[in-house]
C-alpha cells in the first residue's frame, strides 16, 4: 500500500488488540488511587509555553531541547505538555482548588510530548498516569504516595522493581550544595562532556544525572547532597524512611537521583525495573515540589507527586509475560435468514444490549453459513438462528456453541426471560 502519509516518528497507534492491556493497567491504577482518595482531573494538552519554562525550568533538557512549542494563530507561544504536574498545579490555582480542605489528591492520565530520540521505552508521544497530593508538608504524604505506587506495581505483578529515594533539600540547602559541586567539577571541567560543561554554569546538579561514561566516573567521588541538607530537610527524609520501614517497603538511598525537572525539593524517588543485567528503566518518578505554587504566582502550597510511564509499564509486563484479561466476546450472536429475520435480529439485539448483555448480529449481509463461521471466529457463546419459520412460530433455537446444547426459546415478550432461564450467568446477574 502506498499511503500518502504515515504516523509521526516516536508516536504510536494503540490498536484494538492492545487496548485491553491499556484498559487493564489504567483500571488498576485508577482503582487503587481511588481507594486512597484521589479524584480525576483533566487539563488541556496545550498550555502557555511560559508555564513549563517557569516550572520544569528553562535550563532543563525538557525545556531546552524537547518541547513541541509553536505559535498559535494569535501569535502566542504554546506548548504541548511535556509532563502533567505543571498543568495540574496551574489548574488547581486557577480554579481555586487550593481553598478546598487539604489534602487535595488528584490523578490524571495524560498524553505527554517530548522531542527525544525515539528508542525502546522512549517515545515522542507517551502517556503518564500521574498522582499529586497538595497541601501536606508531612513526610507521611510522601510515604502514602510511595506506598500507593508500590501497591499499584504489585497488583500489576511486575517483577524486578526497586525503589530508590533521595533528598535534594530545599532552596537553601541546594545553594550550599551547588557551590560544593561547582568547586568539585571546576577542576575537572575539561574531562566533562560538552553538555555538562554547559551545565556547570547553568544547572550543576544535572551533571550527576549524565549518562556519559566519563562524566559518570567523575561523579562517583562528587560530594553527596544528603551531607549538605539542613536540619528540617534531613528530619523530613529520616521520617519518610521510618514510615517506609514500618510498612516493610524496601528502598535504597541513591544520592545520584536529582530528577530532570527543576521544580523538586526535599524528597525525590524513582521505581526502577531491571530490564537486563546491565540495563534499568525508570517506570515511575516523582518527588516533592513545595515551592512551585509560589513560582507560578500562587500562595505557598506544599505538594508531592509522581508519574508512571504507561508504555514502559506495558512493555515490561509483556516482556515478563504477565497475563492480561482476554477481550470480551459476545454472549450471543443472532444469525438471520432474510430481511424480516434481520429486522427481528435488530429488535432482539436491542433487548439484550439494554439488559447489558453483549450481543452481535449480521450487518455485512453474509449468508447463513458465513454468519455461523463468523460467530465461531468471534467466540460467541450462543448463536440464535432466525428465519421466516422462527418468526411465524415466535420461537427459535439457541445453540450453546461450547456444549452443543440446543434450547428453544421465545423471540417475543418472553425472550429475555427465556434466555435468562438458559444462561445461569445472566439469570444470576438479573436477579
Ligand atoms: P518524569 O520522570 O519526567 O517525571 O516522567 C515520569 C515517567 O514518565 C518516567 O519515569 C517514565 O516512565 C515516563 N517517561 C518520561 N519520558 C518518557 C518518554 N519520552 N517516553 C516514554 N515514557 C517516558 C515527570 O514527568 C513528573 N511530572 C512526575 C511528577 C509528578 N513529579 C511530581 N509529580
């Protein structure tokens, strides 16, 4: 086929054969979050560019290199959201949700856009399931969020996951720490990669996150942030660890986690999955961002949140051969012979669907033999065959496709009752 246009690189179609998997993951996440009091929020995919420049940070890779930014027809600079936190906080402040009783717990499933080099687990359009808790300065909020994330990953049965946590302190601690690492890296500047040489001036913490081999080696002996955090931040981090230990949540302190977005303070964390012996993939990342509301012009509003990468979770579940529920197949297929029978099939399908029973009928004018084959292919549990004789008699034969058992049932007023009498599952559902 010589299609005129194809999908954009780094973006994916979710086909019907995959959609049940997506629905399963989203259902688990939404159910678990609801049990913890999270309510759904939906925000626009487009925001003013300034929102991300101010929140994600104009020296972050995301803002510097990866955003889909363009001018709209009114000559305003707008950006496809690269992540969900900034838009969620903007919506909270703009709609006055920060005046509600706290904590405010919000969840979202959002498409995000980053112009990155596409590779396994890295796309230009990807979906995040995000959770944000507003209005709690307490480490118990950090613990609740992490425990919730863990329970989601457990319910999805994903194996080989580890939790890594760190504290990057508050604004004041980071100032002292930045000075220390600038001093440390200054003498090694010539060995750093060009990006990190640039980062040393603009955003020195990000050097710790560099994947370049030489930079990583240099980072091995760099000062550790937890040695520079103030008493309050240190206490917060200790308390979080106590909560996690009390709930038997295993974790590792990884002083190298600084996260790629500039709004974080105090707690940061990642859930990492071992893909191969040497390869790890972050499937969930998050942290506290107590200062972001003020940066956006709002009041002081403590917050902590996380984002799951849904494609990464799905890919890992497939690699780990975790079973997903199968697609539902129709309870009944109504096969018809002739025009009158087809009209009757419409009526009966309508009755079944109104009673929340999955029913299908012929809408592509197949002959009866092909209809039977099709019913078998789509895995219909029962087939009801209607022709002129059945209409005249007001009764038709319902075939159980698994057992071969045939039952004659009414196709008039008593249709649903008769059908429920045959199918135990439906009769119990109706009662
Ligand atoms: P993030 O670490 O940038 O954090 O993204 C969260 C997750 O999204 C990552 O752990 C990863 O699984 C997935 N992800 C990121 N980039 C891509 C990509 N190009 N392709 C596929 N998956 C990707 C945030 O975005 C923060 N907003 C999380 C947060 C919420 N922090 C506080 N609240």
